[in-house]
C-alpha cells in the first residue's frame, strides 16, 4: 500500500521536470489517477504514451481560466473526484538583473509574463479546483523556490513572483480552512528543463543546460549537490497524504540543500 491509495491529483506543468517526477511518484504511491495540464500536444502525447488511461491530459495555457477549468473537469470525468491540486507550471527569468533590461517596456513585458505564469496561473488553478477540493476535504500544493525566501536565485522579477506565492499560500490556507489544506514545496537549484520568458528571448532555453550551473549550485549549498526532480517528490507525497499531514496547512517545505545555512565549512584535511 502507498501513501496515496485511491487518491486523484491534478498537476499543472506535468510533462517535464518536477511536475513529471511528482506525477510518477503519485502513481507509485497508489494514486487512482492523475490529471495533467500541459502546454503542448507533444507533451500530452508523451504522457499518454507512458501512462495510458492513468492520466487525463488537458492541453492549454495555465494563464487561461478556461484551460484550468477544463483540466479540473477532465480529471473529474476520468476519475470521479479530486483530492490534490499541484500547481507546478513556472517560468524563470535567467538572472535578468534590473540593468539587463533594454528599456522599461521590456521590463514591463517580462513582469507581466512571469507573474501571469508563476502567480496568476496558480490562482486560476486554485479557483478552478477549490469547489471540488472542498467536497473531498483535499489539499493544494504549490511549487515555490528558494527564491521565495532569499535573494540571488534569479532576477528581481522572478524573485518577486516567488515571494508573492508565499503570501498566496498563506492567504489561501486562511480562506479555505478547515476544508482544504494549502501548502508548498520550495526546491533549490534543480536539474530541470525550466524555461525562460519569451519577452527575454529565453523561451527555448533550459536551466539544466546552463554551462557550469550544476557545479555552481553544488558549491553554494551545504549538502554539496544539485538536486534532481525526483529528490523533491517525497515532500509532495507527504503534504498530499491525509494520514500523514492532516494537521499541516500554510506550510512550505524548503528542499534546497540547506540554503538557509549556506556557506560550507572548510574541508577537513
């Protein structure tokens, strides 16, 4: 038996990186099925090929209210209920500092794009899923970042968007209690194909392909390695489990290699 026996989840951004790893882990933990909201037909086809009728895939943009509503409806149609929403789709600004913007318009465009994906996308998913999660007394889990708490994990736009998600989680936990638990997982640097904003010409970039990034992350954190998506999935399972986290809401698990105490001690001779 797994921790999520017969549960049903919906995951946004489920076709790669942390989202895909969480989807696989939920099914391994006994989930009845998982809904997935993905951006492309190619990503949808890959999920259907790997998981068959254990997934209900919706193709759409997380910035669209109707796409989120369709994903909830597709999940209910396939599996009859919804126990957990995992808001995971995101975009990173590739360390775009204030002085790197060509002009104010590019900054405004980047702000709009990053906040619409990272914050509005989560809120739209929450709005679509909340009524059915109230019925099952389920939970919401949102993917945050070490940039939700610390500077240096991106530029000011990305860091601001992830800080905003902390407030969002706390407010949703306040509003939806006692029926729905709302929590988050905040990974540090992770080897994922996280994309950048179109406004910066980074839509086809991949975080995991940045030269030297893995070594830089490993050198920056006390645990001394760059995480893989699978390294974070246990936290999502814990927070989704009614048995193991029934008293937990408004909580964010930091899964970042010890970023809070960064600055490794000298190596012993």
